[in-house]
């Protein structure tokens, strides 16, 4: 499994930004915290096949913090399963 930093490096090679969205118990992985990678460019954000699963939110946040990322709060219009997004 690729680590956040490895994925971010590859994304930056193609002039895009990596955005990691944190989900609480999504439909496809109930009972877990899932961090999904989105690629952001001038055309918007696109989902990728990269995802990481954690047992709890604290564990996911620690992993994202270790990569030097910072959180953005969820927007009220977001899917209710979205906790936050990290850049």
C-alpha cells in the first residue's frame, strides 16, 4: 500500500493537488473510518482508487498529521458521511 506522502509526490508530478477526504462509516466500508484520495486541478476534484481504512478517527488524523497535512472542516452541503478534508 502506498503511503500518503508517496501518493502526494506522484500527484504533484502531474501539476495537481492531493486532497484526502475522511469518511465515517461509508456505505462501502461500514464501521470504519476511510480516507479517500481526490486529485484536484483547474477542472475540479476527481476521486481516485486510493483509499486507506482506519479503526477510528484519531488514528486517521494522526496519520494525516504525520504527513504535514492540515484539516478543513466539512461543508454543510457535503455528504453526511464526510467528516473533514485534509490538504
